[in-house]
């Protein structure tokens, strides 16, 4: 059942200055968050309500917003939200919905006008991300119960690598939504992206207590447990929650299972368990016929997991699976869905000996970046193009969040870097330089995550270390600490 976002807030038809008929805002869960919408269609309001709940719950049926626009083609809110939905699913229809909303903007409510401004900025061809965040902040100041606008803003902050702004926006809306479960899951994500794990855990538990089927709160709690190397606790919690995931979108479904699989992998569970999750929950979900085009993002979860398995020396176990995923990128229609996905695809293509196609994709990425506006170009050139240059001694994948990845998704690139340094050191006349860099980087990471067996294995692999015996003993102890 959808969660009621405005507890006990039920009103009849709203009215703003100038008269006219308005959609009722208290009949359904969530909906327009109690803000008036000009429409004469109950079906339109019902569909908007359903869409708001689908967005906040990561549901499978976000396309319900198209029913709102069909229910009342003159409703500004229905059309502008349909335009935002269409932009990633059916781009050719975006301008039609946006134009319909714009043509009736004069008679719209102040809430609808605010949402129109925010969404229009996001859909601009020359989008200014900082301006978009600012406009969303203004919307939330005037309409703090609009958690869907907050969700859009948080996603934008994630893709520009600004968790500080994300947290500021959540705090701005928190007072008006204290009893709404979704706000605490949103707050938890901003906190964990800022590295405030203890506070993130408290917020995630708060959201979960208010709504045990809040997939985002579940997900964010798993982030914290995984970061703290509480792998068994994370797996037990997520597997207990997993029956509820049948209702969430493919990306969220596969992403939550990705977290479970990574916890098993990091906790040194038998590899068969990791492969079982990949086969039965991640890849099987991505093969569903009803997964919409946005859910191709779920391939990030598949490739991210396979990369982690590969750097642990288990390429033989996944080679056939990797070929299947890599084949998806032989067609350009699957390029540039996400920067992170492109980077993982280049790795997959290269590993399956599709070198020319991997180079073509890389060149296409560089070309795409070169045509972005200058404000976007600089951080993306740093975050993407530099990633393919020789990695220097100060490399830290966490500095590249603007490719659209969480700390846990980026951490695998640090592991790749550690192994690169160790292998280069063993094969190069500058062995001491490479190993010294590796030692410093791995020691720093071990201090942050002392319970991760793989990091201790890397520490032990640094031949000649005086504390190699201790590292080996610690690795062996941790390998049997979680899943035996």
C-alpha cells in the first residue's frame, strides 16, 4: 500500500485567487502534497497522486503520469510532469507535453507555476545545473511538502557531485515533513554521501520505522552497514526486506540486490553465492520484457558487480556473462545513458576483445563532453577524460562523483588502481615508487575499513613488508568472520 504523505491532512476542493476549479489534494496518498492543482478531472488528480507515490517509492509504474495528461490535456501540472517523464523514455514527446503546459500557464496555480519553472530548467537544451538547483530550492521554500521536487533536486545534486547542496535542501524541507517516512530516507542518503555514517544510519532507521516498505531507506541503511563492514548484518536486513522489492522499478530492484551481492563478496562468502544473486536477481530482472528503457541503468549494477569479481582474480567464472553484457554495447543506442555506464562498458568491451568498439565509445564520450556548455565541461573533463589518462599518485575515485556514482560504486575503481600499482611495481624498474604509492593508498583505506578482507589481502601482497605476516593473519581471520 502507498504511504500517506500528509497524515491527517484532508481537504475538499482548493481555491486560489481568481476562482476556477481545483483538483482535490487530500483524496489520495501523497499526490500534490496538499497544494492546489487546476483541473476538472478526478482521473487526472488520481493519476498525479499515483505518480508522486511511484516516484518517491521507486515504483514500476511511473508512466501513470501519462494518464494524468490524457485525463486532462489542459492541466499544467500533469503536462509538465509528463514532459519530465517523457524526456528519458520517449524524448520526441517531451516538447509536446511541455508546450501544452506552457500554453495554459497563465491560468495555473502558483504551485503548478513553480513546478513548471523547475522542470523547464531541467529540460533546457543548455541546462545550467546550478540554476536548476537554485530554482528547486526556491520551490521548496514556498512548497516544502513537495517531496517530488526535492527528489528531483537530490538526483541533480548527485549527478553534479554536490551532496552538501543535497543535504541543505533536505534540511530545508524537514520541519514540514517530520512524520513523512520518505524525507528521512532522503536525508540519510545526503548524510552518507557526506561521510556522516552514524547520522545517516539514524535517519535511515527513522524512515524505515515510519515505512518499512521504503526501498530508499532500506537501501541507505545497507550503504551504512556495508561501509562499516557489517556485511552479515547488511545481508540479513536486506534479504528480509527483499520480498517487498517486487513492486520497485528494475533499477532499484537490481541495485538493492547489487548491494547484497557486494556484501557477500566483500565478506568473503563463497563466490557461488555472488554468482547466484547475479544470475537470479540482477540479470534475470534485466531480461524482463516489461523493463522500460530507463531500466537499462540496471546494467550498471550488473557490470559493477562483474568488475568487482574480476579484480579478485575470478574472471574465468564470469567471462561468458561479461560477453553477454558487453554485446549490449555493440550498438550505439545504448551509449551515453550514464557516464558511469559508459566507463564500465569500455571495460567490458576491452575485456571481451572488442577493442575497436571500446575505443569508439571512448572517442564518442570525449566528443560528447566537448559539446557541453563550458560550465559543465570542466568538471566532466576532470571526472571522465582524466580517468583514462595515467592515474597519478594522488588519484582517489571518490573525487570523481560527478560521473554519477556513489562512494560504494566508485570504490571499485580505487581497488583497480591499487592492483595496477602493485602489478606495475612488480614489473617496473621503478618498483619502489609504485609500491610506495600503493602502500600509502592501501594503508589509508584499511584504516577506514578495517573489517574488509580484500584490503588486508592487498596489504599482504606487498612483498617485503615487515608487517606482512600480521596482514596475512588479519585477512585470514576476516575471511571466516562473516559467512562461515
